[in-house]
């Protein structure tokens, strides 16, 4: 099964907002026990490391976020709410700790596998949201640190088809307590796989 060229390391060696924009339309491919699922990315969200109070890296390196402080082109996978995995693409030079959260996409190969993992449809919802995306792709903690620029890696980013500027939209991030109004969430306008935006509401006791 061919998906075209794997993204080069230099793709990730750029500012996080540039990488986030250009991730739209790329293909994230994961192979597990011979089963392959590919997702065309339609929604992403940028986090700017130590400069960003909403980033996991804002307070410095920990055992959990160590991958973020390494070189770009690696996957940062974390577990959230005690039930879901989320996957990010690390970018920038080592130490920058910037990363792009992959929020949604269209399953373009292996839909039967993704559906079996998710347990229900419709197909447009299989990877609609960061937790659904990782579930559809079979991504878990074992993928943390994976080099997505390596052709031999089971988790890879392929070049895919770039998205034109006139269909890219930007808006506030989702579900963060700080800097949530920054327009660092980007998506393909009108794509049915993009998740529904819910504005952040600060909780009070």
C-alpha cells in the first residue's frame, strides 16, 4: 500500500505555527500487526513550548513531556482524563518543546480497521476529535517518541496533498485553561471531519 513520500525532517524544523498550517492535508499512517490505517489531517492545534502557558512544556521538562524537548519529527503521545490518548508532532530545534496536537482527520485507508477499533460510525466521525483519531489509528503510549520521518517507522507522516490557503481557517484552541483565545487551532473549512468547537468555560467553585 503506497502513500507517497514520507515527510522530511526539515519539515518539522520550523516555527510551530508554520508546521501546524502545513500539517493540514498530510497523511498520518500507522501500521499495527499488518493492519494499516491512514488519516488525512483536517484539524490541528499549535502549542509553543516554554512560551505558551497552555503547553505541557511550559514549566520545563518532565518524564512525561521529555519527547517534546528533543528534535522535531517525533510523536509526543500522552494519556488524558484517565481514558484517552492524544498525539502531537514535535517541531522546532531540540529544546524548543513546541508541538502540534492532531485534532481530527479523514480516514482514507483502513476504514474497516478503524471502525472495528472505534466500535461505531459514521465514517466521518472515525477520527473526528483527538481521542477518536488516536483510537482509529491504534496509537497508544508505545508510539511516544516514534520518528514519523523514518520510512521504516510504523507511525509515519506522508506528504499527502497540501491544502490551499483559501480553505484554511484559524480560531481559538479547545479545552485549555490558559491562552485559549489565541487563534492557534487550524482546520480545513467545510470538511465534515473537523470537530465541533466548544468555547472554553472557566470552572468556578
